[in-house]
């Protein structure tokens, strides 16, 4: 079976890898370079403490696949640091429910107090009116490194990876025809994992309800060594170690509707100042820290904050995977595995039919995007 994957981000690279493992002949097409879209701008946090239970399963499965990948590449991909999540006291019951779900997955997650938080992160300022959890199995990846490792393995299995910009997708009697950088290419099936560009590419088949919204991230000097990932639902930002002398910090989500073809990847004016104030409020040793750099990226929001996965054409030969809702990397390998099985007509190992790309029908609802990486 000959399959084309459009888009070499976290979902596309994973799909190509699993297609190759299933024995398909695979061509992966990317307009610019791998991880050039949302993947390259992402923080890469991995935690099973997601707001929706099925996502916890997908993260757990992705971590399993990452461990498998690490046996075949010369370097580690996943950095296990643990994660502290801080919420206001009114959300204690909800956080406890998420911790209990993690424990059902076999993880040693637990609720922690002020002194525990400082034991895991000595500089942490946790107020008495706040509650927190600690998940020792959580951590992060460099999204670009993860995709690079997947592509290395996929190439070793024979996939073809080319720099071509896809401009049209047409279903024909013998499969699917693509126009890509002036060439006409034919395949048995096409999987479109082009992030926030997916909607434009497949609009002739289905108007997907995906709104591109902005997230922002930066690197800050912080010479206190490597600590845990921290997701702060009180001050509405997060940070994770980047090196022994720096941390990556994210905030500044703008829930607008941005054009991916006319998007400024520079962070907004005021982002660095606002995040610095939050860091100063939460950590005790950042007065002398400085921003190294900062940037902005686009993620795809959907009406129900679930991804859009599966066939969208009548014959089922055009398949999509989009709508990451701001936490796509942490589910990427499980979603790529699902899309590969759908393209090959195989039974997927995890049933994700509830995320069908066609579930909103031909006329998608109007909606305002909401953040996906949260507890509700």
C-alpha cells in the first residue's frame, strides 16, 4: 500500500513511522522542514494528568513508544523530571481526582503540601491557600529531537522524505492525487497532519472546525540546577528545565483566530515582563535572571478540545489528524499509531472513534477556542 503523509511535525512523523512498521510504502512531504510548525515551538511537556481521561491513556501509550524509540537511537529522548501542579484550594477535589486516575495507571502520583513542594523544588514559593500534586513519572522532551529520532527510524525502514509544498488533494478512482511543488503524485491514501494548515488543505472535502490560536514560550537564565516541570494553574503559566542554567517558561496564550500564512512568530510586547513577574512570585532566585529569547507559535483549537482524527472523504482515502489544542506532543505517538492503522485499514490498538473528524458534520459550529492543557 502506498501512503503519503503531509506534514512532518510530531503527529506526521509518528504516523510515517507506524505506517512503515505496518509495511506500507510511505512518502512524507513537508513544505519547509520537520518540526517547523507548532511542534518546533512547543514546550514538550509529557504528563498523564490531563483533563480528559482518554488523553491520559494516549500520553501513557506515547511514553511507552518513546521508551521503545530510545532503545534504537544513541541518546535519550525523554527527560524524567517529575511535575508539580499547583491549583487554588477550591480545586483540591478535582486535582485529587486526577491524581487518583494517575495511580490507576500505575503511577506514584500524590498530593503534596508546602514542605513537600520545597523538597522537590527548594526555591518554590507555595502559599498556604494553594494545593499541589507531584507526579514523579512526568517530564518533557525536546519536540524537535523526538521528531528527529522518529524520522531516523522511519528512514531506516524505507520511507521517503521530501521537501514539497502540497497545494491540492483530489480523490480519484484509483486513490488520491496530490499537486505538490509542481509535481503530480498518486497514492492509495493520504494522511494530512499539517497542523493549523490542515483545514485549508482539505476544505474541498470538509470544513474542519479548527481555530489557530497563539501560545508563547521563552528561555530564561536560572542557575539553580534541574528541577521538576511546574504547571501553575494559579498564576496561569508553566516552566520546565531547559539546561542546568536555564528554564523554559510559557504563558501568554491568545485565544484569537490567527492566519497561519500571515503569523508573526515573535512574542508579544509585554510577554517577557509578565512572565518574569510570575516567575519572581513563584521562585525565590530569579531576580538576576534574564530572558535569552522568546517566541510564539500556533496551535489548533476545536469546539470540544478533542482532536479531529480519521477519514473525511467518502471513499475514506483522505485522512486527517489535527486539533492538538495546545498539548499535541504529549499524545503524538499514540495518535500517529492510530492514524497509521486507519490509513492501512487495520484495527487500531486504541479506539479513538469518538474523535472522528466528521463528528461536527458539514457545517461546523461557531466557537471560541479554550486552552487544552488544564484540569477542567
